[in-house]
């Protein structure tokens, strides 16, 4: 499990209000160096930047809501500040401030402030509302709340984004003169320009050896991915369900995720919670962590809760594998899948380099202070999701398809892998 949970009392970390350091970082292109060195991103393109500039020039308060496919995304926003000639504020998970002192300083220098994802962080929400209402800089919030590694699909969006936007809109409406709040969704997409077969072979060979297999190079690349994925899914089914399961892929994955989350939800909530996995995971962490952080649990109970947190984390990992993702096997989706395999096994994916990031800026979405209370989902969140997915679909269409030399296809192993299910 990656170190995304900090077992110590939360302390809000504010952003630096000065623009001196962010100007220096932007002018020296320091974000470019770190994108290359730590994320393998070597080029970029920002599209429709005039949309964002128009909102800034009009004096609107601007909320930016990108999708979150890679850990590189916050650094990639540095290109947005360059092309739009603006400074920004951004919400950043508290655990990012605990990686090392340099990262913590750089996040604050670029306008980042902490948010506790494992609780209701009223201070972070209040600061976000105030900063957005001020309108001095755009505010960036990643509404998926976690990295997905699937650039062509959105995870469930957190509705707290709409609360922040609408509350800020109320404040702006009361100003003299009154102002507006707008949302600009931004679709983030990475295109791989290297040798996908060589990159995938390196990762898959290492995983196959972990499974005590010989490298499966006699298979096509797609079939090889499916076979490895089938083995990894079956191992987890055996661990938690007693034996490997049968049936359609989506059914198997849902069955395993319910087994991972259901008993823990029964313990902490008295019932199994409905809805997408990521919000369910967040709700469980909010229940489990406070006493651990406060040191109010005995060592045995602490160990038991860490075991629960590991199960919860696994459920979140599984939820990030769309069952039909490789029915359109593009080069970029194939790279994402093998990276996810490696990251889920080792907590770290190797760098392959030659990534180009594209930031597609969406049209401004006007935010009204009040919402339609009859709507089950806030219409603002529906509009953000629709805008993001439309741009994501457009960017995904530009990804080249994987060229196979063997007849194996996703259909031949349709029941075997958590990334593939026939449409």
C-alpha cells in the first residue's frame, strides 16, 4: 500500500500568498525539469488557453477542475500557468506534504494548501471558498480525489467541488460590484511516443517471473496482458473469496470489491454502503483513522485497523480498472495497464519517458449561488463531468491503436482480466 495515509494529527498547511517563488519556478521552468526527471514527461501542449484567459480578463473567479490520470498532473498544471500567464492556488492531499521538505515547500510556493482526505477538513474548505471568492488567482481542485491511471475514463467526482463553487458564488454575488464564479474543466491526456512493445515487455517479464512463470512472449502483447491480469485477479479472489471465480469480469470485480468493503462497512456503519467505491473508501477512512491518529487504540487494534485499511486500498485499486478498457487497445491504454499492474504490485511504476501531456481547456461553466434541490446530483457536477468526458473522448480518439501480429484479441479472454470486458 502506498504511503497515502499519515498516522499523525492533521495540521492545516496554508499556501504562500506571495507570487515571488511561483514566478521564479515558472520562469526557470523548474516544473519542466521535474516532469522529465520524475514522471518521464518530455513535451506538452495547452489547447484553448484563450478560454481561460477570457475568464481571467473578465475578472471572474475561476475554478479549474482537471481529471487526474497520473501523479504528474499537478506538475503539468505548471504549463497551464505559463501559457495562461497566471498564478494559481491548488488543493493538495496532506500526505504530499510529508514526502520530503523540498516537495512540501514547492507545493506551498506554487500556491498549494493541504486538505485532509481522511476527514471533513472544514479549514481547507473554508480557505478554498475564500480564495475562490477573492478571485485573485484561479483555484485548482482535482474532483476525482485520487489518481486513476486511466486517462480515458473518469472516476466518480466528489460533490464537495460544487459546494465550494456555489458558496464562493454567493460571496461574490454580495460584493460591490458583484462578481461571477466560473468553472473551467480541463482534460489531461498523456500520449506515449516510445516503443510500447519494449516498454510493456520489460514490465510484464518482471511480473511473470514474480508469478514463477517463464516470459509469455509467444503470445501477442494484448493476450499476454490479459493472461497476467487474469492471474493477478485470481490470486486476490483466492485470498479473499477462497477460490478463483467465474462469470463476467464486471461481476467478478464487484463481487471481490463487495467482499473487501462490505464486512468493514457492516462493522463501522451497520450496513453496506451504496454508490461508487472511492466515496465508500473515503467514508471508511474517516471512521477508522481518528482514534489511530490520536493514539487511542492498543497495538493489536491498530494492527487490525491497518489490515482493514489495506483491504480498503485494494478495493480502490480494483475500482480503477474499467472492465472494458482494452476493448479499444490503444498504445496509451496498454501502457497505462502495465503501469497499473506494476504500481499495484510494487507501489511504484518505472519511468518509460517520451510522454507528451496535452491539457485541453473546456468552456466556462457559470456557477449559480443556488442549486436545483430536486436534482439528486448537483447539476454543476453533472455539467463538469459531461464537459470532462466529452474532451477526454476527443483526446482518446487520437491515441493510435496497438498493432497486433497475432489473432489473439480481448474477446478470446473476455472473462479473465480486470481491464477488459467485451462491449
